[in-house]
C-alpha cells in the first residue's frame, strides 16, 4: 500500500500540533515552582484529572495496537483491553488514596516515605526510568507508523518528529501542559472512536465482488535496502509498502450480499457467521535477501470471535497446560501493571486530596472502559472494511476511517497522533522528575533550588526523548500493544510487590524493598532480552534457541519479587535482633 499525503490531513495535523505547543507555552507560566512543574501544584480538578488519566493511559497501544490486533486476530486483541481495564480495579481499591497520602512528586516518594531511605528512592528511581523507557518504545513505533499515511513521510521521520514535539511540550511547561494535553486528547479520542463505531454499524457488511485471492505478494530488500514487489523495484524507500489491502468479506450468513445497518449485537452475530479474507505473513531469506510474503488467509468469523488466533496465544486452545503460560503471564502483568506505571502514579499528585484521587480514578475507569468497548467494533469493522494494510497492523483504525472519508481519516489520525503526544509527555515528565528529584536531589544529596531542579529535569527530558527516538527506530514493525505488554510486566514485577508489601505487611524493611525493586526490574528486563519474540523480531535468530520458554516474564518475575521482599525483610529483621 503506497501512502500518499493528504492536504486535509496535513492541515488538521498542523492545527493540532500548533495548538498543542501553543497551549504548552501558555501554561508554562504556571509552572515556575518544582511543585508546579512535576505535579501541577496539586491544583488539577478531579474531573479534569480523571479524563487526563484516560488520555495518559489510552496510548498508541490502546488505539492503534489493540484495534490492529482485533482486526487481524479477532478476540485476542480484545483480551488486551480486558487486561488493561481490570488493572484499574487494583488502582482504585488499593493504590489511589494511600499513594496520594504517602507521596509528593514521584512514585519513589511513596516507597521512601516510611523509612526515609535514599536506597529505596534510588531503587525506585531506577525502576521508574526503566519502565518509562520501555513504555516509550511502542509509543514511538506507533508514531512512526501513523505519520506515513498522514503526512507521506517515512517511518524514521515520524519517530523523530514526535520525539521533538514532545520534548518541546515537556520542557516548556511540565505536568501542567501535559495534563491539559491529555485531558483534550482523552476526550477527543473517546468522541472520535464513538463516531467511528456508529459509522461501522451503519455501514454493516458487504460481500466483496473481487472474489478470493490466491497469489501471494512478496516484498524483498535488495543489497541497497530498496523494496521490491515480486522482483520489481519500487524506488519508494525502505519504509514504504506496496501490497494490496486485505480484510474482505467473502461470504455472509444465509448467502446474502449485504446486511445494511446493524445494531451492536446483530453486527457481532453477522460477523460470527461470515467468511473473511485476511493475510498470513511469512518472513524468509532468498539468495541472501530478506523476503516478506503476504499470502491470503481465509478465516471463519466464529473462530475470530474466540481466543487463540494470535501466535503467542495459540496455547489457549492447547490441551497441555504449558503452552498456556505465555497468556497467563501476560494477563497477570496487565492486571498488576496498571497500578505500577510511573506516569500513571504521578497523576495522583496533581489533585489536592485523597478524595479527589479516588474520584479521578472512577472518572478515568468510566472513560477507559467505554473506549475499550468501542475498540471491539473498530477492530472488527476494520477486519471487514477491505482497507487493512497487511504489512502494518498498527494502521487498522486510521485506514478504517479513511474508508469512510478523507476528513474523518485526518481527524482520527490527528487524534491518534495527540494520543502518542500525551502518553509520551507523561512518560518523559515522570522520567525527568525521577532523575531530578530522586537521583540528583535524593541519591546524590545535592541541595538544589526549585529552578535548578526544573533545569535538571528539562535536560533529562531531552536526553530521555533522544533515547526514545533511537529505541523507536530499532523496533519498527512490531505491534505496539505487544511491546506495551513488556512495559506492564516490568512495572508489575518491580513496583507493585514493593508498594503492596509496604502498605499491607508491617514486617517489610527498607532492605527488602530495595532488593525486591531491583530484582523485579533486572530479572524482567533480562527475561525479555532472551525471550523467543526478541530472538525472532529484533535479533533475527531462531526463536527456538531462546534461553527462556515463553516471552512474557510476569508469571515468574512478579512472584519472585514478592519472595525476595519477604525473605530479605525477614533476614534483615532477624539480623537486627541478633
């Protein structure tokens, strides 16, 4: 699929970016103190903060990744939505009010509050940086994928553009502008998703007149990294795709050729009885050149309405218990990761009190839950739209919008772009605040003024933004939801056990907290580094040679962190008694 820029899309995008940066400069005047820069001075209204929760949390993984997964693999993508939403129960019932009571600027404040320990602050700061950097990767991947059809740019140009804009937003006003960018983005994302869902239901489903395809399409890279389609040079550069769109209905129930407008339940019923053509991607090497082949894949609607289609989820349908571990591990990470993400946790410090923190969480859950219900229809609507790009699952939702109108495509793409901006801004604020507040002001013990702390945070933000850009370039092509699953696993392994043990076990010691955070962070990162998915997609090696049997670490590393905190706390108490 050759993406061409649209004048309408460029105008809408430019207005969105200029408006966002203008808002940042305007609000920058309100961020003169460290409290204003890192936590918006605790002055954000609980409703605004709740919608900002949604804007912060509904990242590129939620809009681009989940919709793409549903479009290509059916219900498996929606399982991510369920896991993401379920994690908010932990945040509401366990984390929200105690965290607001314990902290001031960062997650490390809460962990270090009881013991006044710089060791805890350093360990928590380390985990915050790692989680933030890993979470930044899928956001940058989504940004690069999105800019191709929106502006007609190459992938790397989109990644650099997003990284630069976000650094400007963070450096100008910190958490103040970030909050209002996330508030606007969260509200607009839900509204546009609702519009897209209504259009999908109103269009219904229609049988394609072209009939099924049988000839696979090949894309190869020659020695100069130029794309070839079936041996013919494209001359479009490494990041362009020129394959036929997929996602066509081959057969409807009762032999009909069209359904007309459908309701929410009848849409799912018709889909379950349909036959749909998607694509199967195969990667290989021919004469020393990488080859990607997109072969037609005919699927039944009822099979797409059941779990087990995603390659990493195929074990769900297996009679053996071991193949199910990857899925169980992912769900455990998603459930525990929400209440452990640094950029989500710092939002509790932007409101004035614990009651406001609870109200914010309830508003956020409502907005997030409603959006995730809409992703089911957007994803399935893209599946039968005939507009899917088989070479990039992340583009399912924007291309679905384009199948209705160029203006809707421009609007949805611009909203998706601000989705990336809002989430990346929150992550960089969390990471920059961690460097300034926890490392420089805490571990190093430097007594800095408010202005000096802000200056350190801004310099750190530029460095972290640069790392995010480089990481986004390295992981091109991977589904963003899958990448986010790793960030959740690291957060749930490093932060959640320490926070829960601190709140609910009086025997927890500072040595136990430090050990648990470090072990959870390091082991989960190492597990991901040597897992089958990394072997296959990043290193280009045989995934069967991976050091670990499945790709999601949470099932091992989360219990390990709890165990380490328990054992080290017990040992340190006993040594003090002796």
